[in-house]
C-alpha cells in the first residue's frame, strides 16, 4: 500500500499519515520531519533547507528527490509507505513516477485532505509539535493530556518556526501555486481520493480507512 498525502499546510497530512502508518504497519515518510531533524542536528542539508523553510518557500527539488527515492528503496518500505509532504511540485512527482516505474512499481492512492485557507490559519497558531517524535497536537482541537508534554514519548511540545502567521500565509500561496496542480496530475492517473479535512480528526481517519479498506 503506497500512499501520497496531499493537502495545504496544516490540512492534517502529518496527523493522518501517523494514524495510517500505525494501523497498516507501514513507515511514515515526512520530508518536513526529515528536514527538521537535519536542522536540529546542524547538518549541511539542514542548514540549506532552513533558509527556504523559514521564508515559507519550498526547498529546491534537487535537495529532496534523491532523499525520498533512496528512502523508499529501504527494506522497511517493501510492504508500502505513506509519503507526507512529497511530492510537492510536478517535477518531484515526475521523478518519483520515473524511479518507481524503473522498479516496476507505482503509487496506489493520493489522498487529498481538503481544508479551506481560513480554517488553516486558525489551526496553525494552535499547533504544537513534539521535538522528540514529531507528533502533532493542537492546543484547543487536539490537546495533549499534560500541557507541553507529548502523550506518545514524553518529549517537549514546541511551536514550529514556520507557523508564524506571515509565514503561514506565504506557505499557503506557495501551496496554491506549486503543489495544488498535483491534484490534477493524480486525478489524470486515476488515484486521487478526496476527503473532507474540516471534520474532526477521527472522522477524517475513518473516511481514509474506508478508502484504503
Ligand atoms: P511540512 O512539514 O510538510 O509542512 P506543511 O506541508 O506546510 O504541512 P504541515 O506539516 O504544516 O501540516 P500538516 O498537513 O502535516 O498538518 P498537521 O497534521 O500538522 O513542510 C515544511 C517545509 O519543509 C515546507 O514549507 C518546505 O519549505 C519544506 N519541504 C517539505 N517537503 C518538501 C518538498 N517535498 N519539497 C520542497 N520543500 C519541502 O495538522 C495541523 C494542525 O491541525 C495540528 O495542530 C493538528 O493537531 C491540527 N489538526 C489536524 N487534524 C485536525 C482536524 N481534523 N481538526 C482539527 N484540527 C486538526
Ligand atoms: Mg506535517
């Protein structure tokens, strides 16, 4: 089961991808999480990525594509995987398709989590992310059991650097311009599945499980 999560920043891709990964026992591959881990460790990739991420811009395709293509060749991906935040541009999608077809493989589903922009802005300010395992919470919608502490691993919960309102606005513009065309791309391939992302988290998940079976 090979799944792509599509949706605007804050639509709930990470939240749902984690739930899918847990239920179906496949790895959750988030390019945003990979970059944030590299920033935390101070790697060259992290330093390069940070200059783009802090402005709400996409990291250049050449820094992302090989990283993901190598990752999906790992043995733990043999049963499938959930891609979260990749592909994000048409060239990234074309590179992924080319790499998969060379392995006689292809994606099964592109799940598009649909949430209007207005809704996104309010969600982002309340988001808290775990520095340890990357789990996401929302101070009002999905609060942790203990304020500031991750339910899953006990890690510290922080506000992401790119969740400032002006950066969120830029990320939404970039999404509409560069990532939304992927909905059309995967519609033409016949694998797009739309879900209403404005519903509560568990309802969104149930809708996804209905699709995946
Ligand atoms: P990335 O980390 O992928 O960020 P994003 O796409 O902007 O998406 P988010 O992680 O912000 O949102 P999400 O959809 O995962 O929502 P979440 O589940 O957290 O990328 C960050 C940056 O890295 C990019 O800007 C770019 O610079 C770079 N990058 C990454 N991949 C790249 C690529 N392939 N190419 C180039 N650059 C790349 O949910 C949001 C909030 O809402 C949370 O607080 C959550 O608790 C809450 N919530 C979730 N579901 C619900 C619900 N149903 N109801 C109410 N609240 C909910
Ligand atoms: Mg995310």
